[in-house]
C-alpha cells in the first residue's frame, strides 16, 4: 500500500523538487503547506488557525519529507511541520501516532551538496548539524542504544539523504521512516 506523504519545503528554494517527487512517484496523496506561508524574511507570526490547518494536513499522512535547502534555517514553518510530525497532540489531542520524518538535502547548481553535507570516513555522506534546524539535528544520531552505527537508514530517527540517493531508493526510504515511527519509535531519544 502506498503511504500518504507530507512535504515540508521552502517555496522559493525547493518547489521544483517538490514537484519532481509528486510527478515521479504517483499513486499516493501528498500534502504540503500553503506555498505563500514560508516566504523567507517574512516576520509575521503563525496564527492558531494556521497551526490547526497544518496539523490536520499532517494528521492524514504517515511520513514527512523535509526538503533541506541552503535557507532552511530561515524557515519558520519547517520546524513547526517537523514538530507536528513528531507529536500532534498540542493541536489534535486524539491523534497520538508520530510520523516518520526524512531529511532530503537538495543540491545547489552543479549537483553540489557541500553547503550542507560532506563525505566522511567510509564514504558515508553526513549533514552538518550546525546548519540544520535544531529539531532536525536533535533527532539525528539519536538511537538509545547504538545498534546501527554508520547505517544512514536507522542510526537516526530523522535520516538525512542526498537528493539523488533518496530518489534512487524512494520507496525503501519511505518504508523505513514509517517503520521507525510505528515499530521502532521507542528505540530513539526523540526531541520535540
């Protein structure tokens, strides 16, 4: 069964990548925030009505894909979307099931990921946690008992992939994120 997905992204940076996911992986329902909400540099506060609307959209999905771009730290929506993916009870008390969360770093021109990622020992790509929103970095490399060292699929509740690796293994990444939310959730130290 194909899982419903919420896509978290900055409109000006990542809309093209959001559309590529929707076009390439059809047959499922996709949700995302109103594209005008996350305008970089907009100081407007998020209203309670907007929060409730967002929570309802996330509640009908099982996995949240966060498209990580150069301006991710400037987003006011992405941290909230991740927070609701981990725990919706602040808005919808009856909805207690967490969502799986996947971070996907989108490349700059020339297929460059160096603004966010580098290749470490053993050829494994890793994200620079200082360049990520706190809620993402706090939920990476967060297994309670280290079992999956260097396994990008399981060593973090929020696994972070390069765009090309994620697209190549899309179904598997989505299924693993869902399994972490439904089967292995208690294996991670979750920061909301």
